[in-house]
């Protein structure tokens, strides 16, 4: 019995984590010159971890509140709550980082949803349809009194995918052009949020 318990508590967790430790190949949007800043901000030792950011910002406040899920190559998953002040499109200043504990028995749920997203190509969204654009493909402002911008970003080392859409639920409810892609973005974000909550 003693050996069984030793086996159960030492070997089984390793097997459970190891089953999902390989991050499947993702088709990224591009490659940056420098590694993403979240690797340093979160003090990650795994330089090839997959980082998924789900966030919302409102224009007058200019603060991006986001959940950041980190898939590590050892099979573990980490979750952070981050608040950033957005100075401009290029620079953001981290105001607060809080690590949230994830139970090991929930790792499988995170990995399963990630693998489903990769297999079903849910990360592939037509970026041009996420916001209103004119004939020259420049973004036009949506005439509303307020609303949130939805942000969804995926990083792995220098590779990235960045999506954002202003008040997508308005477009979806009114069936404005591109509402299908906005719905895909909202569904993707809600899928990850359901796991977090």
C-alpha cells in the first residue's frame, strides 16, 4: 500500500501533465523583431511558452484589463490578471500583475480547449472585418457614445497574433458587415473566459 501511494502521488501527476505538454503548431500572423514583453513581465523561464491575452479597454479610461493564460512546455498552465495603462498604440505600461492559482486537475481543461482551438483553426480570423474600414482599408470610427474594445492576443517567443474590435456586440446584433468575424472573436474570448471562471 505504501508503494502504491508513493507511485500515485509522484508518477501520476507527471503522466497527467506530460500528456498535454506539447504545444501544437499554430499559424501565427507575423514575427516581431523582439520577443514579446510578457515573457519578461511575468518572469517566465520557458522562453517558448504560449501566452494568450484576453482583455478589454474603454477609450476614456485607456486601461487594458486582461487575463493572461500561459501554457508552459512542461504541461503546466499559469493565469495572471494584468492591468496596463495604454499610452498609445505602441506602448503600454503595466500597472498591476496578479498571479491566480490554477488547480492541477484543471490543466486538462485548459489544454483541451487550446488544442480544440488550434485543430478547428479558431485563431484564424479575418482581421480586416473586425472593425469598420473604408475602401483604402483604414479603420473608421464607429459613431457610438461609448463601448469597449475587445483585445485577443497570442504570443510565442517572437511570433504573434493580435486581434481587436471596438464594440463588436453592436455590430453582431445589427448584423453590420463583418459581424460573422466579430462573432468568432467574441466566441473565442468567451470560450477561454469560461475556463478561467
